[in-house]
């Protein structure tokens, strides 16, 4: 068994596609609409991952308490996306140069793994970790 995909809702499909492509190399492989629901879906892929983006015309914004790592971790539910990278320093510099909004600076787990959090254009928390 393996994870089939991760799905997130976004406020602007084009902006989200560009963000995940530019910063994590995910390419849009398919887009389709479900008109009765006012929904457009895009599938972003690389060889190991499928990220499914939902865009509803009548969407609700991400609640403010979900935009802060410390308060969100205490809330039941899915917490964040995480991308594993080989060179976290290079990814950190790339995202800083791209002026991506950071939720944390570089941190180190007790295990020694280094990580940091950013926010996507909708404020969704995204972890970048070197394992």
C-alpha cells in the first residue's frame, strides 16, 4: 500500500499551480471541472507524489488559527504537507530568494533532522525537511 495523493483546497488555482511548480517542481498533469459543484481540479505530479488541488468558486478562506504552526498543531486533523529534500540549505536559500513567506526559521529535531516551515499563497503550512 502507498499514499495515492494529497488534496488541498486553494483560492486561486493558477497561483497555486505556479507556486508548487516553481518551488517544488510539481507539474500539472491534468485539469478538469465539475460544473454542478463549481469546482475545478488540478493534479500536480512528480515521480513520487500527486498533489490534488481543489478550487471552488464559492470557497471559504483558511481560518486564522490554522495559519499558525503552534495553534494548528493542537487542532485535530491533517496538519501540513512535507517535502523531503537532499540539500535543505539550498532549498532554504531558493525559497528566501523567491520571497516565499516563512512560518519558521531552520530548526533541528532531536533526531538531528533539519526542517523549516513556509506558507503557500493561501497560508497553508508546508514543511521542508532534510531526512
